[in-house]
C-alpha cells in the first residue's frame, strides 16, 4: 500500500476510536515506521512500504488504538526544539511547560552576568533542566528525582543534547539529596487532584506515571512541600517557580503568603490558563 492510502486508513481507524489527533498520530507513526521525517510523507505520497515496514506500522497503529501515547510508542518527544527520550518511567514533556522555562529564563536575565544556581525538583526526562542549560551560559544546574529510572533517562537525554557537563543529577525525594542554596528553584510538580485523575484521558490515566501526576485531594500537596521546604534552600531574594493546574491560583497564593515569600505573580499559558506561579523569598 502507498503512503497516502495508509495515512487515510490509519487516520480513519484512530478517529473511530475517539483519539483526539488521528491525522497527526498517523503521520508520526508512519514516519517512525520508515525512519523518515514527517515531511517525507508529503513529498512521496505514492511510495509503497515494504512488507516489514507495513507490518511495523500496523503494529504501532494497533498500540495507539489502545490509547498508548505516541511518545511512548516512538520513545521520543520534542521539547524546546530538542529531542528527548521518553519511557513510561517519565512524564511526557508538554508544550505548556515551555512557559515554565520562559519564566525562569526571564528571572535569570534579571540576575545579570553573575553565575546563577538553579535547582529543578522532579526532573523526570530532564527536559526543563536541559532546556535551561542550553540557553544559560552562566548557570549551574542541579536536577533531582526520587526515581533512579527517571534519572537514568534524564542523564541520557543530557548526553544526547550535549548538556551533561552543565547539569548535576541527584537521586532523592524532593530536597533530600540537596545541601546548598540556590538562586532559583523550579519544578513541574504533580498537580492533578484525585477526582481529576479519574477523569483524565486514558492515554494519560493508564500510561503515564501516576506519581508524577497526582498530588492529594486538591492537587496542591506538592506545591505546599516546595513552598515550605524551599525557603531553606533559596538564597535571599531567590525565586520559587512552579507549574500549576487550572483553578489552583487561590490555594497556591495562600500557601506562598503563609510562608516567607513576596512578589507573588502568575503567568498564563497561551490558552489563557494560569500555568506558572512565581514567588520571591524575602530578604
């Protein structure tokens, strides 16, 4: 069968299953099956697949029809215009999280030319730390995660992106492996409530690591820990920057006000959802 026919058939099959982006999924899986970029599909719509390529493609489509995320099927995901290895041991990097990176970069610029120390809590695939390392020449970045498997993936991603010399990876729960203080603490913590988790799409609920998604009945338990313990690991006037979920502003603002933080601000993503909370440690 030709590329054009295969794409039409796969798109139709995935659409019937109710998957949200059937056309994009079909293209990504077919390009991966033949080890080509997506633009090759448009340039060669009449190309026929070999029997091996066809078998592989149909196998991947069958997996996607069970709602397995495309990123886990292909083992890779793009973030900040860089390629990352992903497995079910780590959360799939999302475009919304690039807002978090943007805000940390803005804060780093305020610090001027001095060497800046950044700590990422819960690095997962390492996407945030690697994106920051790629943009900041004078940054010293430490990234922690409680999962040895996640850290192994993060370290491979750092090597693959030539950033291994700029990031120190430490294994431990939240601040457990950390001793020094930092200018910025950044985290994309779990922020889904127990009730929200049950309503998530099957591709998230059934495949992505639950511990990286759910944080108590309100989805803000991890933010509470970051705010409480982060004070001890921030320099004076240091910043805490956290990703957050829709509707969590009031709770997170109260958490930060109850601790020793000031200049509390929020940033919305490009869909208008408040996505990032930022607060400065008082002098």
